[in-house]
C-alpha cells in the first residue's frame, strides 16, 4: 500500500508540474512569438473592436453573421470590461481558456481510463502540445471552441441531478453552437452516447428533447437578431452554403476552400453571384444572399457527382488530420522571421524546421493512433446501436461518437489543418488508449502472459 501511495503521489506531483509548465509555456508564447492576425482572425478582431466601440456585431460598417458569433462577441464585451481592445487582452483570454481546457481534459481522461500512465501521458500531450500552446496567439474561435467542447464532454461524463444537469448541458451545447454552428446537430450525438451507455428509450428521448429545447432557447435571440437584420431565417450563420459549394464543385481538386472566382459556375449562376457581390465591390462575408444559392448548387452537384464528392470528402479528412502542423507557421508565428534579428538565417530556419518537424510528428501520431482507435471501435458501436442488450463503456463511446461526428462534418463540408483543433484532446486520449491496447496485446503474446 505504501508503494501504491508513493506512486500516486509521484503522479500527482508530475501532473502539477506539467500543468504549471503548460501555463508558463502559453504565457511565454504570447509575449515572445509575434504574429499578424490575417484573414478570419483579422475579421474577428474587427468585429470585437466594433462591439467594444458600441457599433454592434458588424464588419465594414454593416451587420454580419458570416461565422459563429460567440468568440467575437465574448471578446468584444471583454474589451469593454477591460476598457481597451489591445490584442494582448485577447491572447491572455486565450491562455486562460487553453489552461482550463487541459485541466478539464484531465478529469475527462480520468473517466476514460484507470491506468495512471495512460492518464498522465494523455494529459502531458494536451498540456504541452505545440498547437494548443501556439494558438493562444491567434484571435480566432479555436481556443474557445476547444474549451466549450471539453465542458460539453465533461458534463456528459459527470452526470448529476437531471433537473440541473440537462439544462446545463443544453446551455453549453447552445453556446458551442454559437461558436461552431454545426453543433446545432450535437443533441443527436449526446443522445446516441447516452443510448449506447444505458439503453433506456424513455431516458434517451427526454435527454434529447431537453438538450435540443435548451439549445434552441440559447441561440434563439441571435436567430431573431439575424431575422431582423437580414430578413430571413438564419439560426447562427450564413456561410454554410458558401463553404459547402466552394468545397464541392467541378473545379475543386483538393477538397479545400477555393476563391469564388475559381469555382465552377454556369453562365447564369456566375451572373447571379456577380450581381450579389456587385461585381466585386461587396465583400462575400456580408453577402448573406449567397447562402441559399450556393447550398442549392452544392446539393445538385453532389447528387450528380457522388463519386467525385466521395473523393473530395476523403481529401478533406486527409487535409484535416494528416497535413501536419503547417497552420502553426501560417497563423501563430508568421512575423517571427522579421522580428528575430539575433539569429542568422540558417540558424533560424534550422530551429523553426525542428519545431515544425516535432509538431508535424505529434499531429500525425495522434491522428494515426487516435483514428485507428475510433475505427477499431466503430463496429461494436454500430452493433450496440441496434442491440438493446449490449452496453458500452465511456472509454469507447466518448472518443468514437464524438470524433465520428467531426469526421462526418469535415467529410461533407470543409477540411484544413486547423479544423482538428477542438478534437486534439480527444485524439490524444484515443491515441494513448490505442497504444495501451496494442501494448497489452503484445504483452499477452509474450513469454510472460502477466507482463
């Protein structure tokens, strides 16, 4: 017993050390690694600044709902509270959220495994993962989305009085949907997870209904605002059709986003798009009329070209999970070369490439073993879904159902390296659980079955 106690104390001290070091690494990064906010990140900063200046949720002087509103809205009101729109406030906010994410992840992992080394390994990966550290430098939804998603998972793993538990989980699903609109489908995912775990039809139905109802109530004020501003039903954002078609059209060969000017379009379709965009004078981020038009064209193309759609979907999954960490270079440290004058060019490139190589390796390992774990579990999950007598454990349900949900979204809509970000903590525990299963198999086939 004394040895066991000492072992646990050692693990606790190790976890505390990693937690503190992870927090310090994030603070160090935002204060020492310069980056310019570009593309979507620049847009979020402008929207947050407009909210700070009491100009509303707007862009270029016009109301906008192109993407989820939760992050720029939260940041805008934080700027008001702090009395400044200094970008370091946003970065510090990210550090707090990122730190909370890996702390929450620890409690999630504790529900998915009882092996201390698995728990400690997965926690170390999440706390010190370059992606999670580097994205604290970016004014974007990634850090907030990962935090909210971790809370949603935590609430599913630590149930309490349903009179409070169900509304609270529905609340966080709603907030997450305001950050990532595809989470409007998440009550189905949560209900499927409960069904696989308990196989109680009535409880699952009540659970789904409660989560969906509270989620709708959370997003309803924003939906009403969108109706007032744009004159049609837009639950959260109006970019789903835009993304859907640009990633699924005859000219797309990579499965990823492409400029409107490069997409396939008939003469009539191109004329409609040009009129909406006023022949290039209007930002596509403000052109909410494009959404239904693009959505209809995307559906039509997919029905006519199912084989090409499947190829593009595969490329999107590959681009999301097996493209390494190029996004870190592009978004979180893109000004480093210009600002770091004390290194000569060769030394700088060598060190940057070493960091990038390590980051790439981590992503590829996590994706390979993490997705392998999900695929190994997909069959028993599907069988259990239609078999009332087969109950599954959280260690199988949570990674499989949730990663499967994201895979489906990215397969259909859009994939790129930074889109794996909310899933990284689940990929970490899935990868370590997969490695543990492989290790157990090797040990059982060795000379000493008890090894």
